[in-house]
C-alpha cells in the first residue's frame, strides 16, 4: 500500500506536491458518503495520471465557529490519515482554517485550489459549502473550475435502505443513542476510540477485571453504558473485551467520561501505550450499584454476554 504524505498548508509548495486530483471536505469519520467523493477524485486521478489528494481543515469549521459546543469528533487525525491511506490517497492537505475563514468562495478557489495546490481536479459532495459566509456551492465550484482550468465532479448523496443520507451527523446521533451497529453501517467499519492508556487506581485489577482506561478527549460522547469491544494494540493484535463508557457512578471521584476496557484473556502492561477500541454492540446503560460486589457480579455477566457476541464457539 502506498504511504500517505501529509502536507500542512497550501503556500509555496514544491512542484511535486502540486497538481493532484483532490477531494475536498471535513471528512470527519471518512464514512461511506465521504468515500463516494474520494472515489470521484480517484477516478479523475487515474484518467489524468495525477496523484490522489484529499483536502481537509484544521480546526474543523464547526469547532472554529462554535468552540463551546460539546465534543463531536468521530476521529483523531491519525485515525483519519489511516482511513484515507487505506482508500489509496497519496497526499492529505491539512489547511489552517483560521487563514481561510475570511476568504470569499472565489478567492478560495483561485488562491488555494488553483494558485496554491495547482489542483487538476476537485471532487466535492452534493451539500458542500465553502468561503466566507458559506456562499460557495457545488454549482459555484463548477463555475470556478471552468474559469480557472480545473475539473470538477460532484458526488450524489449516498443513502441507507430507508433513504436516510449517510452523514457524520447520523453517525453521532447513532452513537448518542447507543446504536454502534448503525454507526458502523454508515462508517463502513466500527466507530473506534483511540488514546493513551492512563494509570488509574487499579481498582478493576483488585476486583478481578483489570481495565485499560482511555480518556474520550474530543470524541463525540457515546451513550453511557457497557459495550462489547475489540481493541487493537500497538503490535496489531486485536483483542476482544467489554468496556464501560461513562463516569462509573459507583466509584467516587470520576468526573470526565472514560473508556474503561477489560481485555479478555490478557495480562500485559500496556500503560502509556496508544490503543484503539471498536465499539461493537451496546449491552446495557451505565448503572450505579449499591456495592462493589454487586458491580463486580454484573460486570462478570456483561463479560459473558460480550464473549458470546465476539468469540465464536469452537466446533
């Protein structure tokens, strides 16, 4: 597989970093709708003999304009880069949004896409907006492409069987409702939380279920509760488990939501390592128990249910 190159900015680029066929958008989640846009850029890249690029923005426009809203991200930058690389993307252009926010849509097309990136082709989604005041549209992009000399393609909406258009909002709503399977159907893979394993009080280990604790940071917060999970370790191993997402109300002192995952049949020191945990199925809401014994008994039942879901029986 080709290695993805990440380029920050659009000014003063080397000739080798210009001239790609690019897909443009936020691509938070790189869901199946996003993949349709990237596929159009890939088609043009093949026809033109150009590299395949993706344009995204840092920070996300939503975080820039509405910084006080709850966390909403579906991916960390490293996860996004891996997902794009898996789709065959050659170069990821990360554009600093604070330097773009006051550009008109035409100025963006001329200065960034044409002059800066030298884009040979630009693929966008059917609902794209760009430029100050979000005045740019797919139709406007087509006009600027004709004027400035780059091709433009517009992806049609991709929908599920009910006609619901695939979107990052649909994924967030599914996760907040405790429906990770619906989120996975839109994403084309399970929603995954990545982070560094923190050192905690090791209470789980004392009670017989050692957990790896990962902060949710900027992720959208899924419905608090217990999930069947699969966790990727740094060495590539995929380990089934059961996890609580929430604040564990039985234990005092936990205020920020955490992912606390118990990896089955695993007893290695992974503190300070970065792990990535897929949420596979929602088992039950988070509960406050009358005692640690009651909590432990329920967690053992949760683990049995998760094992049944994740680990096929031997023939």
